[in-house]
């Protein structure tokens, strides 16, 4: 089974979650909420933190996977249907960040805007990540943490001195409607806590797990808010114009006159981490598809999904603005349902504990049958090969669990 | 072994793909690339059109880089000029290294963001690039010859460097700051005014002639077709000294630069500046220009001055700050923390001018409403010591050079206060929110903003809390 550790989930929230919000989100939220962008963002983080807390409560109550919980509640077919819907959602939610990163990479990392071919290798990375499952998410989170810490602090160090934080005043001056629009239309950049629902049963619930994950989420949220505050402090009324904020926030340091844009090292490093985080929704989508098809070989769904994304990126090569408008201003309710409503409703799956127990009994029966079979196996071997029972027990053909059962 | 070679093959393929996707194939041949280091914008003779001059550094594989100016006359937009530039010259202009945008004074009569918005839109022009206004025409300024033979744009960016800002010599503005002011509630901004202050005529190595100073120069240039010329040698560009035309418009805006205060009699607080008489530098050593320029025996070296500051309201120029006012503004508001200034006092019936080295230890401006009325307070704390004086003092006095006589300190305080008063008068007359009073009002007193936003400059009471002390 795909395993991910609590530490890796913590790093995912602390080091990778903020990055997707540092490219176009700052300008977008500035457009709606102006100097109150922090309030809009904080509203999203609080709502998401609450959902994360509920999901962590769920992990305390059960160690089953989300699929098993659904199966116990709605049966196998029902669970597969729900997973199918989530597979579609994850694929849907991955499109906007992929297009966003495409624009960022082509505009910032190259001197002239190159052809889309330069972005194509990304799908090799995502394909590989999709095949490998949750393990790669955890490992990239481990790798991302030191890179993020060094680069993010480096960027902030270079930019904080240039920011005039009084630009964030007056607080709550924007009309409530604009604040709410800032929050709702920013939803496509949120919904990270939904991952935990699918990590359910894939990580061991240790002591203080909930505290650790919530603390890491809070750390990621604070890092994002600090970035947003610095961004608005630097650009103020022209913040709406500053797309690709990650690459522009630190370019006013006077040291560049002699050193050049050393901040680009940090920008490149953070882009790399961000690209890895881009794989997560695609990996979750493949995970859901595999569950539907009874843990099929991941190569086929991964190939299909990445090929579809390659086609979509080519088709929407010049349509980012339309896609963003569609996602943010028309389809924000989809994020509201999948990232907030459904995870909250998943708590009700605990009500089906009776069924859960039935399932448990069913599994126990299966285990007992296996045990009996294992007990029978040595005697059969003994008969067939005419060897002592001790030697038969050491035979490699006997499974380990049966060995334990026999003893 | 087969497995090993398969891995080698895969790694080699990955490496080659990396090269492929690095977009090296997408780059334009360096021989066809022109690196634009500065853009100058002038109003065209055709109404509603502009002339755009690009100063370009042309990289060469042989290492003999050259530089030149290309002017595209009578275009509607900057974007059109860039496209025209490519079409007519065959060079592909790269704006990534454009660090300077110069607007001529006639451009500043209209909303300058009609031109500058191109640079805001472009992802390839950094909005950290410097923006300046200039006397006369921008294309002439970019064609000036620098004393040490570097690119004109490079010499100008040194004049407008952050180091110059820190010493109060000039009010440096970049595109971001200028745009922030324009799009804020204050709708105001400022730009340093570049001018070719003097022209030092120097000769080649054999010549023994000393520098001859001329006044500002400018002159008509034919703009019937794309003009391509070398930047460095002014003599070759067909310039003639025409001082009157370019200076008049700015002089019209210029305020009196000295004052008298009751009590202490003192003379203008003159800015310290580098030696105005440049050394007769030989321009034959200019490595960036072609050999044809180097062969010329008589060269003219230009010195750039940006001591004055042009004020803008709603994108149009409205006033100009004199050198003293610029220094006072820098001391009170900007990143200047170290400056030199002259203060004259009357001692024993004789006028004595002290040159002070001033270190600003604290500066702030605060808008408050103590009695329901707006009060704007300047707080400045500075330490000074005597750098020089125009009289011969005894050795003991020279030894105690760090001790500034109290009357000199008071004179410096009064001088700074008077200059700030002059600036505030200009602000009242023009609505240029140089000290961001409207922004402060909106940020810190949003409830009063609606009622005071149009009358803040007339209603506000100014308080000065300026203290100079001896630097110990």
C-alpha cells in the first residue's frame, strides 16, 4: 500500500502548499480585495484549516482509507462512483495551475517566449509521479522542505526592506462584497487540505498527529500571508498588474547593481518545488481511477491523463485568461463543494460504523480462513515431501503471516 | 553490459533533450540581436506622434562591441517603434537590459503614461528601470559623449544611481515608483531632470588644450527617416550649441534659489557637487566605440546633471524643484541619509560659508488631527560636522572641526525649513502630492479622507521639528 508519513504531510503543507499561491493569485486577489487581500486570503485559510481539523478528527476515529469508509457506507459500487467523481475533480482542478505554471515558466525562465515544446517535458515528470503514487508525494515533500526554506527566506530577505506595509491600511476598507469575491474567486488556489482525505489510512496516526499537521498548515498559511503582505507593500496600487509575483517581488534590491539578479536562483528553486506540487492533484486523480478499476496498473491511467493534459495545454495555449475567468468567476462553487462541503460531510461516514464492524468481521473471517490454510499447509508439505514439521514451517512457500498464525 | 549501455543511451538522450528544451534553438543569433540599454522619447514634429530613440549595445562575437543610437521618427506608440526598429535595421531589439527611459520636456506636457504604459505592460522591461525627464530632446541627450568613453546610458544611470540618491544629489525614480504614485490617490510623482550641464572640449593625447566649457547644447536633427548614428562622438552627430530653446521652458518653472531669514543672515544652502571642471580626459581611449571614432583628434565630453526635479500631477509636469529644494526634499523624505551642504552665516560682520557634512539620523512625516484640523509634522534629526569653510581659521579651530558653531547649526535648520516651505508652496499651487499627504490621509484617517481629499493642501498646518546637532 502507498504509505506517506506524518512528517511528509507536514512538509507538504509547510513547504509546498504556499507555492501555488505565489504566482498569479496575489495579483488576482489584489484585483478583488485591493489592500484587504490579506483578509480574503485569511478567510480562505481559516475555512480550509477548519476542514483540515475535521479531517484530522476523522483520522483519529478510524484508520480505514477513504475508499473503505465509502465502501462501508455505500457499498463498493457507490465508493467507486464517488471516487470517479473525485478523479474528475482532481483532473479539473489541476488544469488551471498547469496552465498558470506554463505561462510562468515560459515568461520568466526564458528570455524570449519560446514555443510550448519547452514546457512539454513537465508531462514526463507528472507521468512518472503518477505511476509512483503517494510515495513520491512524500519524498518530494522531504526534498522540498530545505529548498523551500532557504529560497523563500532568501526572497523575503531581499524584498522585505523594499515593502511599505502601510499600503495595507486601512484594514477592511474594501466593501464586504469585494472581500467575499476575493475569497470565493480565489478558491481555485486553495483546497489543499482535501489531500488528507485521500491520505486517510495511508499514514500512521501517531501522537500529536493532528497538532503537527495543523501547525504545519498554519506555518504555510503564515508564509503565504507574509508573501502577500510584502507583495502588496512593494506594489500597492499597481499590484493588480504584477503577474508572476514570485519572480518580481525581490528585484528591487540595490545589491543587484553589482551582483545581478541573484534572486533568480531562489525563484528557480521554488519553481522546481512548485512543479512537484503540481503533480499532486494528477497523482490523486490517477489514485482514484486505480481504485475504480480495482488497483489496475497505474501506467495506463497515468498515460491517458497526461496525454489528455498535454492536449489541453496545447489547445488552451493562448486561452489562460478565459480559463482563469471561467474557473474563478463561474466555477468557484465546484471548489466549494469538493474542498469544503464534501470533506465536511465525510465525517458522517463514521455513522456507518456498524457496517464498518461488519466489514471488520468479514475481514476477520478472511484472516481466520487464511490462518487455517496456513496451519494446514505444513502438514500437507510434510506429507508430500516427507520432511519434519519444523522444516516445513521454514519453507519459503509459507506466507509470513501464516507463520505467525501457526505459532 | 547491455543494461549498462541502455542506461548510458537513456542518459545521453535525456541530456540531449535537456539541451533541446532549453530553447537555445529559439534564441536569436547574437549577431542579429541589439541590446537596448536606454529608450528616449520625444514629441514628433507631426502632431500626436512621438520619436523614439533606442540606445543599443551591439554584441559582437569578436569582442569589439559597439554602441549606437537609432531613432524611429513619427510613431504612435512605443510598441510600433520597436517593431519598426526591427523591420528597418534588421536587428532584433532586446529590451531585457533596458535600464533607462528618458522623456523629453515636451513629452511631459502631456500625460506621460500614454508612453510609459508600454513599459508597464511589457514582461521584458523591468519596472525597476530608471525614468527621467530631460531638457531639450532625449535623442540628443542619448547622443552625448561621456568623459570616460562609456555608453551614454551607462553614464546617466550612474548619475541616477542609488548611491547618488543616498547622498541627496538627485531624486531617483524608477518606473514602479513613478507608476505607483500615478495610480495612487495622490496621482503625483516626480522625475529627475537630466541636462547636459557642461561640455568639456578635450583633445587627443597630443593636444595640450584645456577644457572649454559651453552651455547646454541641443539642436535640430533631421527626422525624415530612421536615423542611425554612433552615440559617443557628439561632433559627428551634427550637434550645434543652441542653449536658448531647451532651457526656457524649465527656467519658466524655476523658483528663486536663495532666501534671507530674519535673525541670522545666511546665503543659499548649496549642494556639494563633484568638481565641475572635469579633467581633460582623452576620448581616444573609448573602447566601446568603433575605430573611426577613436581616430578623431578633438573630442567633446559632456557632463550630466540631474540636480533638479520635475513634479508631475496626473501625469503632466506642473513644477520644478531647484537644486536646494531637491536636496531638502531628499533630506526630509527619500532614502538620503548622508549629504553635504553649504551654510553661510555672518560672523564678526563678515560672511562665512561653512560646508557641512550632514548625517540624517531620523526622518519622518506624520499627519495628525490634534484639534480636528490636519497637522503635518516634519521630524528631522541630523548630525553635522564642518567639512570646510571659506575662511582661514586657526589651527585649533581646524582641529575641532567636528564641532559646528551653534549659529551654523541653527542656520542649517532654518535653511532646511525654508526650503521645505518653498516646496509646500509649490505643492499647494499644483496639487502635486509630493509628501504623500493624501495617501497618508487615506491610509491612517479613512473616515476623514472623503471630506479632506480635495482641500488637504490648503487646510493642513505644517509643523517643523528639525534639529541639527554636532556630530561627536
